[in-house]
């Protein structure tokens, strides 16, 4: 009995479609829901532990911006010299840390350890993007606050 042999063109089309599907499927790193950094905040900032968006939705790869707010806390710089990033964070009164910058700048270094009041917009990168897993903050106004 003869078995039909697929044409070389059909084989090429199948291989190309598989390769295209693999090339366009993003690698997804899902945050660990048990990570205590994702705990509900008490500072009035948005909750970072929102449900994950559908990865097939292109909007899932866009950052999420929140309303402008004012927070008070202490600026901290990473002391890990060998790390890929040396984040600058604000330890917000109320227990939640927010990311101010991935690397220290002279401006942030001058504020290290100081209590500051920041006005700006909290935002969260897409959970499918490379990131430091914490709420980010774009400061538009910075004031040093007396202890």
C-alpha cells in the first residue's frame, strides 16, 4: 500500500509557521504571588499584587500609571556594588518601598538617608517586562522634610 508523501512545499510552510510562532511568543516570567514584597500596602499607594493581565493582550505589555500622589519616606541607596542594578528606593512611611531609580545619580545620592516628601505618579511596569518587582515612582517634586 502506498502512503501519500507530503509535498516539500507543505513541509516548508509547516516549519516556517512553527518558527514564526516561537519567534513571536514572548518569554513570560510570572511574579511569585507568595513574595512578601507584593503584600498589600498600608501607605495609600496602589496595590502591586493586582491580577496578571492576559499575555495575549498587547496592552499587557504596557506600564500601568496611577494618579499623582504625595508620599513621605526615607531615601535608601543599594550598597551592593557588584549588582546589575543598584536601586534607589524610598522607604515610605506605612511600610511599602517604592523604586525611584535603577541606578544612583548625584541627585539621589545627596538625599540618601534623608526624610523626603515626594509628589509624583506611581507606576508599575508590565509584569511581562524585565524589572525590579516593586512599585515604581516618577517624582515631579522633592522636598526634604524636617525630622
